[in-house]
C-alpha cells in the first residue's frame, strides 16, 4: 500500500491527466477532426475542467462497484477520460467525440459503450434519479432481494446553476418523506451559469434547504495551499477577504491572473504588515495558484471530505471550484462554450509536457512511471468489478390475465379489476409488481391493489382510521413488504421513480415490474421525465386515466388532446388505447412481457390511455387471432365485404358512437367495415418499419399489420377515423393504401357538460361520423341519423 503522500501524488497526477484528455477530446472534435459543415460541435472545456479533480477523487479513490453516479452533463468528457484510463473507453470513440456513434456529448446508458450508470442531459433529471434509485434500493432490500450484495451510494455531480431546476426540489421533498439514505449530491459550486454569475450567498440557501430536509451538508471551500496560508501571520485577514469577495469579482480576478489579485488585495486590505508580507512573499504565478486553490480543485481536500462520511444519511457536498480552472479562460463569464484556440492549446500542451502526436497516450506528460500508474489503476476499488451492469431472470406472465367481467365497464375500472385478480394470487408476477401514483391512487383505481398488497415504508405504520375502528373502504397500512409507493402531487417525481424502478434489474440485479398511474392530461406535466426514463431504456407501465374529453363535467383542465400523439411519438414507449376490458387484459399481459424483453429495440415501456366512460362490453371468445390483432394494434370488429364503400376506424371510448354509426350507415352503403384500433402507435411503427425493410432489402415482400388489414378494401372505399383525442393520431391511415380519409377528433380545449354534449360539440358523435362517411363516399344521402338526446 502506497504511503498517503505518494497516493495523493498519484491521484493528483491522474486528475491532471483527466483534465488534459477531456480538454483535448473537445479540442480534437472542433479543430482537428474533419467537420464538413464548418460548425463548432460545442465547447464545455470550462465546465469539464471544474470537475476534473472532484471526479478523479471519486472514481480513483472513493467509489466502490455498487456505487452509482449521475455525471453532470457538461462533464461528459471528464467521465469518458476516466473510463479511458480504466480501459473501458476506446481511443476511437474519444477521437469521434460527438460524432456518429462516438462518445456522447452527455453520458448515455444506451448510446455510450463505457460504464454509464444514469443518462444525463436534461439538467436536473439525473440528479433526482439518484435519489429515487436509492429509494428503489431500499425497496429491494426491504423485500429481501439484496442477497449478499452490499448497498451502494447513489451519487450525483451537480452544477450549481442546475439547482434552479424545479424537479430537484420536488424530489428533495419526496426523499424526506421516505427517509432517504445512501445518497450524495456533489455541487460543483463554480458560481457561474450559462449566461451569468450566480447570486451572492447562494451556498447559504443550499445549506439551509438541505439541512431542513434532513441532509448533512459538507462545505469544501479551501484547498491545502489556502489552509496553509491562513495559518501564516496575516492569514486570517486573507481569509476574510476571500470570504467577502463577490462571486463576479473573484471569477474576473481568476481570469485576469495573479497581478490583478495582488492589486485588489493591496487596494482593499491595505498595508497591514503580516498579510501584506504574506502576499509579497509570493510571485504573481504563486499568488494565482494560491487564490485558485479552492477545495474542489484540491485532491487532499476532496478525499478528506468524501472519506470522512461514515454513515448512510444523505449528504450534500458544496465544493467550491473555478469554471475552466487552469485554462486560458478560467473564470471568464463567457466561457461556457469557450474553446481554446490552436495557439492556446499548443502553449498548454507544452506546459503539460505533451509531445505532438502523443496526445492520446494514457500517461504522456506525467512524471510518474507508467508501471506505477497502471498498478494504481488496477487496484482502484471501483475498477475491480467489470460487471456493474447486472441482469435478472424474466418473470413468468400467465397466458391470459383474468378479471371479473360485467356487462358494462370502463377501461379504468377494468384496469383495477385485472390488478386485483393478480393481487389475489401468490405468484412471482404479483410479488414483482410495484405501483406508484402522484396522490391519485384511489381515483385511478389502484385502491383494491393497495388494499391487498399494502403501502411501502421501511418501518411499519398502521392505518390509524382502521385502528380506531372508523369504517373505510381502504386499508392504508405501511410496511417494508408493501408494494405501493405513495407520492405527492408531482408527475415529474412519478416518472423519475418509474425510471429508477424500471432499471432495478440492471442496477440491483432484481427485476421489478413498475406501474404508475396518473390523470392522462398531466402526462404533459411530467413529459421531460417520461422522455428521460424512456431514453434510459427503463421498463415500466403507465396507466393514464381519465383520457380525452370523457370526464366532461370537470372541464378543459382535466381533458387531454395531444397525449395520443405523445404516445405515438415517444421512443421506447408502446402506446395503447383499448375500448373494452377484455382488450385491456390482453394488452396488460403482453405489456408485462414486453417490459422484460432484452436487446436493442426488442422491448420497452407501455402506456395505457384509459377512460372512465362506462360502455357495453362484448360477449366473445378471446381467440389467438383476436389476441394477436389486439396487441398488433387493430382488428376487424365488423369485417368489410368485397364491395366495401366505407370503413369506420375508431380508437378507445368512442366505440359506442362508431358502432352505432356503422349500423346506420350500413343501410345506405354496401359492405361497410368497422376497424377497432387498439394502438395507433403499434400500427404506425409497424407500417414505417415494413416500408424501411422493403427499401433496405429490395424485393422483400414484407407487409405490416395495417397493410394486410386494409389490403382487401377497394381503392374508392372511404375511411372515417374517430378518436377522443387529436385527429392526426389516425389521419395517416389514408397513406397506407391511398384511401380517402376523413379524420375526426378533438383539437380544442373542452368545456363542462355531458359526454353527449361535448361529443356533439367536437364532432365525434354518431351523427358526425355518419356525415363524414357520407361526404367521402359516393351514393345517395345516408337515410338514418341518431335521434337527438
């Protein structure tokens, strides 16, 4: 074991190498690699530089294999440089940084090939992810599934300006409620944002806020050089000046250099003997080195701060840094996307002892021997386990999920019934489902599931109403074995929790099948987090209900228009909108399997757009062909004849209107068909995939599901599409075979009223469907209309 000074020397050397490699990676991408469009691909040399020491201390000294890290987005080059030194990143990908299939500009679980724990990019989301990942680890441990695997710390490297993101504060509150543990957030307190210098005293607000939420706060402000200077005669006066210096002034002086520091110190402190001598004993370069020796750039200070933590309470480290430290534009307020010029890089290369042509060599420019450095890296605790991304067995899903049928039901009601039947059983599927909802557990029909499976907490807590013998429909007992996680009203938290739960198989080696419920219109409140979860390839099911304008008395605020298009457009998410509960049961069974498929493009998450509207349920046998049609996205509820003149294609809760309209149209148009669309998303993605396959493999006669369904229709057949959502969701059907289409749907905010009032107002009632069919087909007017209610 190396002595402590020798260890610090090696760590500091590696940190310098990380700074060089990260800066060179960006420089290479902008000045050396051919850039055919002539545009800069981005800088962030300054943002990366401020974290080089902090991240080197973590990865080369503090972290253990179970620990997981969300890297500040702009520190991606630093992360890739560290992985390169570990042997987990290739030179080829570094040279192609921000290029096609090169190292990603922001760390990505799915796009990068090195050891990314959590994707980052949309700032704030990766930070909150670590909090929820820690809660999920507690959940897995409480259920007895951790086995002999040690707990890991969930660590976020956070920009101080990133703390402006509201979702971070929402997450802090949720962490406090659930007794957060094993979480570190390291704030890179360089006091600069993209556009400005942060306000004075921000660190005090951070400290107060974190302590109020039960966190420990560790402030790492001064490096060893500073602390040594403070111990000299006059040192206290220097410390007072540093503490009182405004953020903008300190940053400006760091940019201007040692002479500028000297002038300001002399002008503002004056001739005070000891402190003046302290300053005069140092050259301009030495004075700049002293004044830029903030805690976040001092290896010993960072290691001491990290290694002093001997508990599992959450900790916020506020590490003072200088943005762009050591680079020509350090501290400048315009340095966010700053890039060193070729001349500046050549000068810095010489200062770093890097020979031309040897820029990518792992230990070039370091005085320590390669053998000693390689031995040190091989012994780094974090580098001892190359299997940090874990796996878990597939959970068996029954061939058919059952529910208690009724002649009339809503899909929201059916969702609760299906889960209730699962909850009754003692199956692996039942034990691995975990639900969550942003304070709408009951109103999204999770009540029966929670009654049977309980709420999760690390400590037992009985339902006071029940213990006081107050009659209640619901049993809200908390226990470590509970399977529902109670959340406050914050949809961002729901989706970041879904992301954490949906990665448990890779993070904890234990598979969970998360289900989140919320009101459909409020998907848009959590859309950034939903997109983030899908980008990470997290696997979960979201049941969004009520959808559309069917919750008519609530008015426009609780009515959704664009969500079907979100379901279609969101990568990594299979979207469904069933009309009937037997369809929903099939889709949920398929969804639990889809959530577990491995391999790129093989599986994903599932979005169920459900309704509170009670409609008549079909009495039918669920044949294999019907089941396949439901999961592929569509089937014929009424198969068209050979001379079909009109087809009505509907999705979701408007089924009664479509069924009624087709019955009335059938008396005036021949061989009409009724197409039940359960997933516009699956239909559209299948169609585009088939077209791509035909383009890529010329002559391959591959037809998608929707192409096969529409193939028998005569060319002059008209199609009316109808959905309680944006009409563009189904309007593309005319492009499949060139049929004329009239797309009906909702394009404007709803009003209060009955469903019949609103359907008539928006033109999606039976008479509107008949009018549309009449408009796009030849022949006499349709004789019959629905009588006004």
